[in-house]
């Protein structure tokens, strides 16, 4: 959890942004936002006025929120009448994260606080959270080290003839034993993820998940990740897993093969590495996410692989990297439409991948910190294909 | 996935309800709702007019939605202009599930379809989904059998001196190997769950999760479920796990002990069984959820255990059962404030539990179908404490 001084700094930065935007307070309802600012993820609501001390109103558990929380004013969630007295001053604009808060919540607070008008501060909060402190980068590095320790064990349990599910279960079990927290938070509406992907060959690359590789999953109800398909020799086994420790999510992908891969797959892999290196060099403060993505896509085109970049034909995702932190889908995004300049301390999972129909998914993923020297790699493990 | 005829029946039932409520169409955005009606959980939007054929508009993956979907009209998600032409008829009320849809989505559709006014159909959709068909009950029974097969293995890997995390990981791994889909869908804003709870002794009973037992978890960022606390002899080991197979969630709890339990814990356990039996008998069509809860709470009071029922003092949850299906928190709820009569075919996890400070959490949970004969148990395993 954040230290008390770090929690105070985060709140001060939010208050500066609120003041600069003419928003009188933020009413934060999302657990990840509440944890980031207060140090506790209990069922609660965090009130941050643009000036003055914040207040955490707790539904459950008040005792635990007080044990863990880094702010002074932590109290039980009041009755609606009391809430109105507490927060219902006339004519003030109040920020709420409209990207994630359900309509019913918005309607309820609008009814209880009729003098208030609510405005969307999703981007403000997400941008603020995207810049990691040194302490957060240490937590991410710790997550990376733990995730890598399990990637290194893959050769001991990956066997031809096992199914994707057994491989995924082997990853999940080893991660869990060393403290993986399990639940991978995603912010985007309509997304959900369990653990990661362990997929083999070419059959598994279409689905709802907004990534290059989705996985077939086990049923149409859960159409994602590992399936019962068997892992065969001489095809790429792509393992893309998130590690979650102390709340912080790291993301990486490596390719394994039992036997060898054909020349076209190897050429695509080499192109992934070249794109990753170009993206890494470009990850300096001030760089524009969509320009980095366009450069990456052009490099795929130049190699004649544009049709297979970030998904199979007709299923391509239009990005090459995404922020990570307390959520898997943080800012910045290296994608079409993201024109905000990068900032030092942002942390981005860069994942150039190709899906070659009938052959399989191949590529690389590492998590980097944006610095003036370019991306600094947190997932400190060689990028090479691991040949068994 | 539902058969074509079952999908059609589900849509017809929704259409009847829309017509009866004067709502001209439903625009469904939640993956669980979309899967229930269409048979596919791709990133898509399901349009169900009160009369006439439904339409699925797919962002990703269109190919997979067409492979899996049980409705005829499946098309790519249109441009906003086309969407306006397609759905933007004058003056119609359109239903949306305000309980779960974010404000940004609501605002976007309100802008693209300015002639429409949106209304909340959360309860309509949730009530409809709460009544399970015979095919759904078979899926739930299958989930139960698989979950039970892992509960039966617990004596082979539960040892004194192991930590809660190792016990949880052992459950998760065995479940995953037999096809557990991993991600446990919850509908309520602010809730999240990984796998289940494997908790021992008395330290683990406060937290945000809306249940009797929360678990300490591994950090304040993920304050739920198994912790690093050691499992000791002569204390109750409570294992509360969800099984998810083919999308359908079953929920059960059993108590294990290495050694023996003291008389007060055993008395609380016997009371849990008596409450469960009273609830089971009461689970007939027409019964009222909050009355069943009040009866259960009164039975806890009569035994002098009211202060420990469904949580430790100050942390008590006010329910004794919750619906399960595609989500862990479906209707009906056996809780204060739920006055809707039960219907035959609803499926409810009944979980009377006590948390005795300093001693531990103890109780029982089984999943039952509401029938005219009372609750019919799906989790067909003896309720007894398993003594090792």
C-alpha cells in the first residue's frame, strides 16, 4: 500500500488538477481509484475536495479501512440525509469517473445531492494514475521478478501432447503459490480476463478480448484463454501472462517451441523484436502514442506482414502497447486516437505480435518505463524463443 | 450455450415483459445478458425490440459471434450515423440495464439516438434470468459434480502447517485441470472475487466482500480470500468455492478440521445445519426472500448466536442466500428488502454461517433449486464436517 506521504502527494496532485479544471471535488467510487489515493480497497466512497482534507465513507469494512487507510477522516457511510448535509453544498461541480461508474450510482448521487452537477473526470484520474512513483516502479519490478521466475520454469512442465489448459493451470498454480493475487483488474467496460493466455498453433486467435491473441477458451460462455486443444511439436506456444502482486500488474509474453519453427514464423518473430526495439527507443517523454503505433504498423507493412499484425485478418487490434499498473488497461495506450504526449514514469506493456493463419501466433511482450533514454525494461528476461 | 429454441424462448419472454411494461426495445450491453439471450459472449450489443427479430451488433469478434450465436441477424457494429438510422426511431422508450452499464455508455447512446429515452430494465432482465430452464439446471448440476469432485480430494492435500494460500492454490489447480473457467462473474458494482475462500481460524473475517467470510487476502490491494496465515490443528478450515463450468456458477462451503473442534464451534455448526434445513423447506414458489432471512436470523438469535450470524460483530451481512447462474450474485436474494415471491426454477446458494471471534468461521453452504417440495439440493455431498 502507499505510504502516508505518498497518499498525500497523490491527493495533492488530484486537487491541483481539480482546481485547474474548475471542478470543486471528486467523488470516487471505483475500488482501484480509492485504493490508489487512500491505501485501502474497502467498499467505500472517497470524497476529495479541490481544497481541504479528503474523506472516506465506508460501507464495509470500516474496521479494516481504518486499519489500512492512509487518510485521517474515515467514517461509516452515512444515511442519504446525512450525506446530503455533508456534501450537498449549492451549485458545485463534482467529478465522477463516468467511464466505469454505473448509471444507477450516478442517478442515486444525483438524487441525494440535487444541488450538485456531476462531470466526467475519468481521463483526469487515469492520466494521474498513469505516471508511476519510484515506489510503484519498485512494486512493478517485484511483480516482474516473480512472473519471470515462473516463466523460467516452463521448460520443466511444457510437454507435447498436453492441452493448453494444463499448461495454463501449471502457470497459474506456480504463480499463485508465490503470491499472485489472482484477480486481474480491468477498467474497460465489457472486458474480463483470467490469468493470461497459453495458446498453441493457429486455432486460437479470434475473440472478444481486445488483444492480438484471445484464445479459444473452454466454452462460448468463457471464450478466452487456454482451451482443450493439444500442444504439438514444431508450433509456437505463446504464453502471455499477467503477474499481480501487491496490486501491481506486470504483463509479458514469451514464445516456446518443442522442436523448431518454420522460416515464416521466425521471420515474423524477428520483425516483432525489431518493432519492439523501435517502440522502446521512441518511448521518451513528449512522444505521441498514436505516432508510435503508426511507426510500428508501418514496420509490419514493410515486411509484408501488415495483414497479420496484432491479430489475424479481420480480427486485428489497432494498438501495440498499453499502460499497466493497478489495472491491466491503464493509460497511455500506443494506439490510433491517443494523441496525449507520453510522460516520464508511465509504464507500458509493449506487445508486437503476428497471427499467421494456419501457423500460429508469435511475438514478444515486455513492460517498460518511459524515461528520457527510451523505454527501460522491467521484465528482465531474454526475449529469445525458448526451444525445448 | 443455449440451443436455438431455448434462445428464442428467452427472447420471447423478454419481449412479453417489454410489451407489458410499455418499453419498445431493450439495448443490452452486459456480456452475461448478451450470452444468455444470444448464445455468444463477444464484444457486442444486443437489440431486442418488443416485437420482431433481435439483432446482434458485434465489435469483436464478428466471425466468432456468427459461429456461436443463436440468433439470425448478426452484423458488424455500425458507424454512429448508421446506428442512428437503424435504431433511432422517434419517441420510443428503450430499456438498458442501469445497474451495470457505465454512465459514458449511456451518454454515448443518448447522443447517437437523440429521439430515444432510456429506462432501467435491470430488474426485468435479472428476474427473467433468475428462473432456470431444465437445461440450465443440468449445467448447474454438472458444475456441482465437478466442484464436489475437488472438495472430496481436500483430505489428500490439506495439512497442518501449510498456509491458506497453498490450500487455495491446491483447490484452484485441481478445479482448473477439470475445466473450471476461472473468471467468476459478479454483477454488483464494487464487488470482485477470485476463486473462493480457503480460510482458517478466526483472523480472516473482515473485509469489503458482501459475505459472512471475506478472508484476509495477500495485501490491502487484494483484501480477500486466502492469506499467508498458517492452518493449525483444532481450528475450523472453511472452504467456500465457486465452480464455473460452461459459464454456470455453483457455490458451496464445507468445513474441515485437523483434530477436533470445541463445543461452541460444534454448536454453531449444528445451528447452521438447522437454519439451512428451515430455509430449504421454505424455498417454495411464492415464499418471500426477506421473510426467509428473518426466520433464519431469528433461529440464530434463539441460539444466542445472533451477534455472530453472517459475520463477526460489526461486520455482519444481512442475508442468508443468493441466486447463482451466469453470475455469482443473481436474484433472488434471501435478505432484508427482497420482497419478490420466489419462483420455481430459481437457484439459490444458501449459506448460514457464524464467525466466532478468536475461534473461527463455521457453517455450511449448498446450492438449491426452488420447487414446490422445497429446495432441491444440487451440491450432492454430505454436509458433515470432514475430520482429518
